[in-house]
């Protein structure tokens, strides 16, 4: 067996043990470059792959090698960008017939019973250090609903894969032989159901409809902020399922302790299981995501175009997908692959520019929205705690992010005296050094200010 045959047999085995997306992610463009004295040297395209393969898959790979060839004693990974050359880069996509089917994005039918979209699967979810914990926890829950972590709470910014992940759990459980009743519902829908149940005096039947459920998935629970009646009803639904050992899965754009106007008892329920976040993927992972998406559609694009997208579309995964789909639609209508100059024009609206997004209006708007206040509340001359803190944070950010002078911030807030602003600035600075919750809130607010 030569090196290539050996590698192909190992890959064939590995493919059975890990998900399709992970396989595509970590084993693309790899090959054996030498085999001496039982030591195999495998070339990988970048440092990122090297790290992942040696940390996550070393044991499994070694065992697989050993089962095929017992003379193998150890593995080594070496970075060889040359191996990218093996990638078939095509300037034209002619060989890849694009048919209407491939370009019909997101047109899967949502399952009427579960409300799940069958497109959201573990198999097409790319895992990297930015979402590793959330992925692992979700997988554990899907394998042992009700018993692994309950509730499972996934949080993170817009377009980073929360809905995909929590629905993947639902779809996986739903595909098991032992039938469990899974229900996915957005918080918005939950709230509107509660409102109409109140109006039609049918609360009991609404709650009864949820009681036979084994797995309840509620998306975007930050939407419950300030909606007291819905929180109360949700609290009862939560408890009755939880007591029966039923699985509850929640998502939110922020951790439970940063959701404003959330009843304490509900917050503590949310915090009672596993909390995991999803972050922004880095450049290498963005590239992998693009390649995975293309592979799903059986398409290829030249490497330079993919690299351009991955280095410029940074806001979130939804935008990355949007940019890619934009190019594919261009291809479909023009029947040619856009060159880099055209790509740059097409993607103008996606390209992230950190310089023009933070401004006064944006900071005030974001802080108010984050704390569920109206903008004018921030300027109320009140000492109420719910307002003082957001106001101090707004002052802090105007200083820190925009370098406004203390007196000019004071004027914006109708203060004659700018020492109040200095006090606010110092207080937030000091507290953020001592208090993780505040640090996290500040970072979530900044993320929103800069990504809007
Ligand atoms: P969120 O709910 O956090 O706003 P979504 O789950 O709707 O984000 O994800 C936005 C889009 O990005 C979806 O089309 C989803 O399939 C895709 N996506 C997000 N994360 C990943 C990932 N890790 N791997 C592959 N696709 C992803
Ligand atoms: Mg979502």
C-alpha cells in the first residue's frame, strides 16, 4: 500500500467517525508526505488545521492508522500551503452544472408538527474554537435529552448560528427511533400566543397543548424582557416540563444575567443548567464555512475570491452566507464567474468597515435598547438605579470610544457640571475591572455598536 492508498483508507474510516462538516473542515487538502520508522508526516494547509488535528483527532487518527498498518507508531503534522495547489480551482464553473435546485436557498419545508427547519443539522454546522462549547453541549443534549444539561442556554450575537444549533438538536432528537415530541417556537410567537390566549380566555388549552412535549426549544428569549405576563406563563410552562424531566433549550442574544426586566425566578431557572456562547469565527474558520457551503451546493469558486470574502465579510455567518449567495446568483444570471474586481463591487455592502460605525447616535440608541429603555430615559434627571447605570455606561462609551471631552458629554446630558461625567467614567472603568457581568455587558454593547 503506498502512502496515498494508506491515507485514503484512513480517511474512509475517519469519515465514518465524525460529522460531514467536520470532516470537510479538517481533512480537506491533507496528504501523507512521508512514512519512516513508523512515523507518518501529514501535510495540512494551515496552522489552524494543524492545531485542530493534533489536539482533537490525534488519538482517533493514530488508532485508525494502527488498525490498517500496525507499523505506524506516531503522527506529525506539517504546514504546507503547497497542498492548496491540489485544490481544483476553476475559473469557470461550467463543469459544475448549476441547476435551479442548487440555487434555491432555504426553501426547505418547515415541519408542521415540530416547527423545525430540516436544513439545520449538525452535519452542516462548522465547528471551531468560536462555538466549540456550545456545539459540544448541544450534541450532548441531543444524545441524552432531559439528562445532559437542563436547560441548555445558548447565547451570542446575531447570525452566529444559535438558531441553527438549537434546531439541529431538535432535528437530531426527532430523527431518533424512540419518538420524542419536539417543539420549536420563537419567543415572539410564544408571546403572541399568550396574548391571544388571554384575549380568547383559552390559556388553559394553550398550556395543555405544551404539556405533552418532550423537548421544548424557545428561540431568542431576550424578547421576554419586560413582558411580565408572558414571563409568568412561561415560568409555569418551564416548571411543569422541567419537573417531568423534559428537555428545555433556549437561545438569546445575551446571557440571562444581562436580559433587562427579566423576573428573578425566571433568570435563575435559565441559569440552572448549561450556558454556552457562540462567538465570531476567525478568518480561517470563515474560509472553511464558505467552502462547506459551496460543497453543500456542489459548487466551487476560485480560492482568491473565497479569500477575499473571508477576509472582508466579518460581521457574522449570516452575512458570509449572504455574500456567497449573492455571487452565486450573479453567476447564474451571467453564466460566468465574477472576477475579483466584480466581486469587490458586488460585495461592497457586506464589507466591514470599523471606522464609520460608532457614533453618538449609535451609542445612545444601542445602550437604550440594550437596557430596554427609551432613548429619552437616558437623559431623565433621575437617580433611579435602572436609569443611572445605563446613563453612566453611555457616558463612559462616549468618552472611551469617541474620545468626547468630559464637558461636551456633560452638555449632551444637560449637566452644568462635568465632574458627574468624570465620576461616571471612573466608576464604570473601575467596576468593569472588578465585575465580570459589567465587562460582559460592555462587550456586548460594543459589539452591537460596531456591527450595526
Ligand atoms: P442566529 O440564530 O445566531 O442569528 P442563525 O442560526 O440563523 O444565527 O445562522 C445564520 C446563518 O448562518 C444560517 O443560515 C446558518 O445556517 C449559518 N450558520 C451559522 N453558524 C454556522 C456554522 N457554524 N456552520 C455552518 N453554518 C452556520
Ligand atoms: Mg436566530
